[in-house]
């Protein structure tokens, strides 16, 4: 699909939605005037390419801002990085200042903010490269762990864009400067208080973003809220210069520069302010910007007739920034034109030559030509200057002047006795003007003179070569003789060593090989004499060997006596049942016989069955050892179960062997969830040869016949004790009982599911009360009684500082989060069909008669209403400013929230819709009253796939995460499907019926079952299953029935227990 366009005419959210719905995989490049970004799309969602070094520095700065590392430690880590070649992040991790989780989380936050920033681009073009994994010329990379849901990105970007109009009315750009007003900031929250503290009239918005490390949008929004609330105000333009000078006094160079520049853009124009800001730029080594302002100061002096002062400023610019050609040009023009001679070490002529070189590199021919002609009149003998002029005039097409310069250069070269080089320049003249016969004749005369010099030189070279050849031959024979003598020394050492080792034949062979290799050497006679000496030594050694053989036979007779004595001892040990000692003696006998090695001795051993007796004893012991060895081989290869079988056989069949008595049998200790530390004897177990403690699943070695006691410990779970009999138990796998991370106790027990905000929770309580508390600290913001007999209905939702909820009497209510103050309360004539939804700065809620009502969250005013044409099946899904509603009558409608009209609707379907409409890259996904799950690519036409589950699928029965979904297909069954084709990926059969609908976090699925056992009151249990494979990881129960359904966000589960206390599981 060719997708290319301009963000000025196409909304980026529409591009994202189009790529998502069509399941496109590739790279979307977005190019603005000064910046370019690339985004990767695949089945996991969207992520953004980034520069590794720049991102690493951003993470380091976040670690510094969040006080993970102080300035001194950060400098030490940078020095360590420079010495070792490791990155600064690796040094921080090695020093224990941050961990890999912090790096991954910070990187993910930074990448997500980069994506949201692109949605604010307008003057940029885009192009989608389908199937591409990289783009030419780009060196950025992606983080495979940081893919984001396209729908979530679109919705969050839409929210920010809607709020941007409000923000821009109060905070226009990064350059705005605010100062705190004389008000009490004690009512401000943490972030607002921090931003208020930075608003001192000296920092612009960009500096506040840099110092806080907060996302740009969040800083803009907080400043807008503070401005709207009267806490801060803009610094007047007339006071900017004064504030800038205060920053200089406080040595805040960056803030001073920002204020100077803003004052200049606001209309302050005088040389003094330009001189001051130039000095500040130079102090921070931003020389290019300092040069810009100094040139403005110089212009002002020229206009005033102060040429010396102007030249002084321009000289300072050139010294500070040698690459500023404009300043160089103006300085040369000013000094040469004014007739200023060399002064204070500055030579205008030398400076002009340097300027010529620079203009040549950038191709400004006319300017070079003008400067060079002026310089040539001052230096007519400069050969290099003439060559430069030739190049310039050639490009300008002035052949006459080129010929004159070529002739001048040739004359100079002839004077310097370089005729060949002069000929080259004369030939160039002939190529330009072939009518110059005088030049051709001159070239011929120069060639003849040069050839005569070359002929004399060749004769001298040939004579030298002959002398060199004779020297080489004489030197070759000398080297041959020296090499032969050297090798004779080596051979002599080798022969002496071989003779000392009685290897006379090899010594003789070495001498014969030397004579064959060097037949012409004068040392061959020495080699022949040495050979005769070695042969005489060989004869003497052979006689000595015969004497030794006679002595050896006498020694054999003594060993035979020892052999008979050892055999008699073997017979005694065997009769007494001492098999280990018997084996030692029979091995001793066997060793003596093998040492003797004569046919006589071998025949004797055969007659008394030495070999058979040894074999019988060794077989029993070796079989036991073999079993143990095979078991260890299987164990070390990872097949501990096969090793266990062999060790059990060893214990049973070879009980009397020492090997069996020392064996240990493996048992697999596991747990749900995995990763618990294994303790034994009051200490954590460690693996030999490895660092760290053993965690489940782990194989432990136990002693046969004994019951071993182990303990499993894991953070966030109760300790579990296990008694293990290795002969009876191959696998022990208990489920750990989780311990809640936080408990929220309110004035009354909870009776509604917990509503989750960014850092708050809200819950309806018994006796018509509603409470809000902070997630991290557990501090209760408010706990209030509702009006009359009213109670909270369904879940509440949060905005920045407000909470919204529906009540049992049909009211839509808004309260302030910090105090619980009632802001407004609107009555519904007809009961709502779903909980309120907050999108694009508006509250959306439909009633059970099919009317959509849109409220202003600030005032509670019903802004507009629209008939949907049927009863909604659930809350809307809002993407790109459009709300998708499913109707129980069997239709899907799409409402444009900007135009307040139904812009699209589906055909009438065969069955009613019973869930909300889920948008996925594969299309529209929903459940029906007939018990089917349906996925269709578009509003009209046949579905992509459908699956039947027998009974109606309710809205909360269906959970969609990325490319997968989980659906409750019965009272005791849950199935996991792939969204693209409906294929079943996993199934979960529960042992009892579900009490509430399942909920899910990023990586887990949570279900609540009711357990009914004889002679015990029914009680509820919550179980956490891995989202990837639906394997049980942990469970929790408190012996009673939970008071409300659980809810979950990305990382936590909130559950009102049997006493009405809200528990948080991390």
C-alpha cells in the first residue's frame, strides 16, 4: 500500500488508524523542516526509532533528576566510562545507583512521549515503507520491549490535542517566562508545587522542562492550570532585560541568554544588549551565536563611523570562530578598503589569502577572483597565487588571462631548473591556443635538452647494476658457507643429545642428512668423522644390553614368589566374604602377571582363573558405579528424571555397595508462582559453582530413607514449609499464598468495584458513602455520605482533579478529588446504560432508551444529545474523535464527536450485540446475544471470523489485549483466542463456578471462584493466571466471601475482601 502525504492535510491519528486496521507492517517516516522521525509498526503495536547515545544520556539525566545519583557520583561514573570504554549507564548499574528495570521503564516513558509529540507536528510530510525493517541513511534503533498499543496511543494523543487549545491560550511557546504571584501555594499538589517553585521570572518553559525532566506536555499543562488559577503571571516585556542582568549576577548563564534573546525579539534593539548577550554566549562556548550578536555590534560602529572599533569586534569574531566567512570577508573589506596596515599582529594580506582558500572550497568564484587580483598586485612573484588565479579565471572563462599566467609560471619554473614541469604548463597553452607555434618550438627544445641528461644518467645506472650483481654472487657463497657451519652446530647438538639417549641410529641418520643437504661445504669432513665415532658407541651399548637381560630374569623369579603369596591372601579374603580386599589382591596378582608378561606366567594365571575371579568382583562394583555414573550424566545433561530412575535402581539392587550408600536422589521443588527462594536448615540453598540463591523450579538432592524439610520464601507471599520423601515424591509443587501489598480501610465496608485513576482509587461504601484514596500512600482524600439514600452505581472515573460517578437514583455526580467537595449533580430521567466515559474533554453517557448525552465535565451542563437508534450494549470505544457504539438491536453506529452526528452505521445484523465494540488492527470485535464472538473487517459485509460459545456473551466476559483476547465461555471455562483469526490458543477449566467476571492486568488474568466444601461455609478465592499460557501463578483467600468484584490496572489488582477492606496486590 502506497501511503504518502502531508500532515497539514491529513490527521496523523487517521494515518495510525488506517495502518492499524489494515494490519500493516513497516516503517512510517515523518520529515519536518529540521527534524525527522521514524516509527515501526507490526503486530505488537507501534514504537519509535531513537539514537542510542542520546537516549542513554536522557536516561542518565533522569537518574540525576530523581536523586538516584548525585553530581559527584555521576562525574565518577563518567570518568570510569572514559577509562574502561563502558557506557555511563553500565557504570551506573555497576555502581548500584540504578538497575535495569529503571533503565527500561525510563526509556519506555521517553519513547512514549516522543510519539505523542509527533501528533502536534503540522508542517511535515509522511511516507509509509511497507515491509521495511530499516531505512537507508538512518542509524537509529528500536527497543523491542517498548511497543505501544496503537489504539491507546491514538486515544491519549487525541486527549492531549483537545487540551492543547486551552493550554496554548495561556502558554504560547517554550520561550514564555512566568513569575510567581504573591499567593499561598500550600493548596498545590506535588507537581504543581514543584513547577510553581521553578517559576521565578528567570526560567523559560524550556528550562523548566529540562530541569524537572518531566514530559513537555505535562509541564505546559501544569503551567496553564497555574496561570488559570492565578498562581503565576507572564513577565512583562519591559522587565526582561532587568531579569537577564539578575541572572548574570547569579551566574545563571543559560537563563540569562534565554531572557536576552526574548527581550531582543520583543523589540529591544541597541548595541549594548547585543554586546551583553554575546559575552554570555562566549562564556558558555556557543561561539556561533556570540559571533552573530558581535557582528550586529560591529555594524552599529560602522554606521557611527567608528571603523577601528568595528574592526576590533570583527577580529574578535574571527579569532573566536575562524569558520565565520562573513566576518572574515567584512574584516578584510573593512581593513584593506580603509588602508589599515598591519596592527597588533593582524596582517590583512595574510588574512586575505586564508579567505581565498575558504571561498574556493565553497565555490564563490567571483569573490575569489576579486580578492586574488588585489593580492597579486602586491605579490607578483607568488607562484602559488598564480596557480590559484588560473583555476579561478578558468572557471570564469577568461582564457587570455589564463594563457598569460601559464607563460609566467613556465618562465619561473625554467629559472628554477624544472623544465619538465614547465613543459606541462606550456602544453596547456598549446591546448588552449593551437596557433602558438612559438610555444611548440620551445617545448621541443626543452624535451631535447632533458633527453640528453637522461641518457647520461642511464649509463651510470647500468654500470652500478653490474657491480651490484658481482657483489651478490660473492656474498651468496659466503652466506651458504656460514649457514652450513651454523646448521652443523645445530646438528652436532642434536647428535650429542641422541647419543646420550642411546638413539644411535637416529644420530647417524642426522649426520647423513646434513652431508646430503650441504655437499659443497668445507665442514662435511667433520660430519664423516663424527659418524664413525657414533657407530663405535652403538656396538658397546649392544653388549651392555645383553648383560642386563640376564639380570632381569633373576628379578622375575623373585616377583613370581610375591605373586603366589598374593594369590593365597586373595583366597583367604574371598572365603571370609571380604570382597573389596579380595578384589584388591586379585588386582595385585593380575598386575604382577601383566608386568612379567611371559607365556609361562600367563598360562599359570589362566589355570587358576585369575581373570574370571577379577571379572566377577569388578562387575558387581562396576555395575553400581556405572549406574551412578550414568545417572550423573543424565543429571548434568538436564534429564534429572532419568537420573532419578537410575539412582532408585542403585539403592534397590546394589544396596551393599559403597556407591549406593553415598547416593542422593533428586526431587523437583516448584511453586506457583515460580521464583521462590528454597531454604533448608534455616539457610537459603545455593548451587555449587554458581552465584546467588536457588529459586523454584529447582531440583534438590535428598537422602534416601529420610524425610527432608524445606521452606519456600518469596517476597509478597507467605512462607510455605514442605516435607519431602525422595523415594515417594518426584515433584512437589505448592501454590503460594499471596500477601496484599496495601490495605485501604474506610469508614464503611466497600460494596462496589474499585475505580482506578492515575494515582487514586475510588470506591462506593455501604450506607451510601463514597471514598477516594491515594494508591501509593493509602492516604484517604475524602470519605463522604451521599445525599439521601443514594449509593454509588458501577465504577467511577477520574480526571486531573475530579471524580465522576453514577448513583442508584439516576444522578451523574462530580466531586473534587482533594476534598470531596460536590461540584455538580445532574439527574437522569432514564437509567444510564453504562458508566460515564471521559474523552476529548467531554463526559459521554448513554441511557437505556438509546440516547447519547454529552456533558461538560467542568459545569455538568448537557452540551448536546443524540439518538443512537437503539439500546447500547456497553460503553463506547472512542478513537480519533469517533465513538463506536454497539446496539442490542443488532447494529453498530459511529458518532463523530466533533460534528455531533452519526457518520456511519453497519447493516442490520442477524443477532443483537451484547458487548462494547473493540477496535483492533484486524477490525471490529464484539459479542452477541446468541453467544457468538464476531470479528469483521468493516461495518458492512461478511465477518472475518466468528465463534459460538452457546450463551450470550456479556460486556465484561470479553477482555482484549494486543493481538489476543480472553472470553468467559461458561460458568467454569475461559478460552484465549487470537484476534486475527479466532484460533483458540489456550483453555482454562476451573474447578468451581466463577463469582465475578474475569479481569486482567498487563501480564496476568484474575478470576474469583467460590469454594463449597462439606462442613465449611462457602468462601471465595482469587487466582492469578499467566496471560501468556493461562498457567496458575498465585492465589488468595481470607476464609469468607469477597464483598465486591475485583478490578485491575496495568500492574495491580484491587479486591474488596470479605470484611469490605480494599486490598491491593502488586
